[in-house]
């Protein structure tokens, strides 16, 4: 449901360990739950989730960021991984006096979100991860290496078409809402990338190749954890997300008629799920969802005696 709201926007340049980055914190004077920190994918910036404000702001504040390596922030060499980016998010929350937050991470952002929850458990209340996996598939690794060669060879149009094909499921996989519109959107976006944006995008893919996507320890102690993806996701398969949820003792579900880009294809439904999850409302019977699976928290077995 669309909400006509009056919001207050505060943007601030911050610095962490020598890298400058930008925060965008938006509020509408309501506080039904802790503020939501939104961490998007590799090609996204602090404005990529702006349309979600209409749904989230009636319930809480919303923080998006141009982390180092994103948007207008300083470029970030590939030697810096998810630990650094997670610590940068913690630094932002601390600077903005956000004591505890809800965290939503999608794709690349899910890796940062999970590391944030692991490294700074005192800062997080609820954790929601979309389009994630325990590690990179051989298919993705081959794609990332191919995109680098295409950039080096100046084959930018071919790379754009290839990236769209990899991020979206093939038509025969199943029905995807707004497929044609999302395909056009992606092609236009990739085709219009500046040299700076292209360099950052390729660097993100290389960062994933150089650092672990997911770590099993330490355990996540958030009050609630939900993992989801589109039912036709061919980049981070539902089975991969289910494995992450099982390892975290979380809940897992898929959203109907969508793929890896579910947050664009079914934005209103994803926003509804976010609001319900972050405000502790029932969501299991939402018509857009396939059955929600519940996994028990892993139990650590005592070490055997020497």
C-alpha cells in the first residue's frame, strides 16, 4: 500500500579508516521498530532503495549508504572485504547514534549484513537476507572472470547483455513479474554506466572472488532471522539460501513469480514482508510467499575429550 508521508532526509559524509562514504537517513517521525539499515547489491547506491521509503517510513527510519566502493564514496581496493564493510556500517550507526537497528541485505549486501550481525551482535535486533549463499558457485566465478575480460576488451554492450542474462532467470524457468520491464531497465542501466561506475562494479565482483562470501562463525544472535529469494532465482539458487537459513537456525521462504531481482520485480510485496518481519507481525500467510520453512538454531556439541 502506498503511503503519502512527509519525510525528513539527512545526508552526511563520514570517514572510516581513511575512506570517505555517505549516509542517507530518512525518517517520518514514527517509531514502531528499530531503524532499518538497507544494504543493496554490488551495482546499487544510497538511492537504489528510495522507492521503499513510502512503505517503511510509516513504521520506522531507513538508513541507506554509499559505502566505500559504492556510489559517490571513495573507491575501495579489492584487498578490503566484507569485514571492513561491516565495520563501516557499524561506524555509521554509532556516529548517527543508532544504538540498535534492523538490518536488510540483498545479494552482495546480504554478505555485508551477515558479517555485521556476526561482528557486532549488540547493534542488531532482526536480520533479513535476500538472494544469498554460503559461497560463490563455479558458474558465478566464471561469469565474473568473463566480465573482467569483456571490460578489458571494450566489449561493454556484450557485457551488459551477459550480465542481464546472468542476473535474470531464463523465460523457460517460470513466470517472472514485470520481466520485460526489468530487462529493459537493466540493459539501460548497464549501457549508461560511467567509467567510474563500471570500475566499481567490476571491483565488487573481484572482491567477491577474493574474500569469503559467508562465514559460519560467530553465531548470529539476532532476535529473528529470515532468508528469502525469488522462487526462480538462478544466480543464488533457493537451495543455496535454504542452506544459509539452516546454518543460521533461521526461517526461509521464496517469493512467487520472481527471480534474483525480486526486490524490483515485486517491490511492494518485498516491502510488505520487510514491514511485517521487522515489526513482529505475522507474514507466513502472505499470498506472494511459498511455504515458510523453520530451522532450529544449531546446537554446538561439546568437544571430545583428548
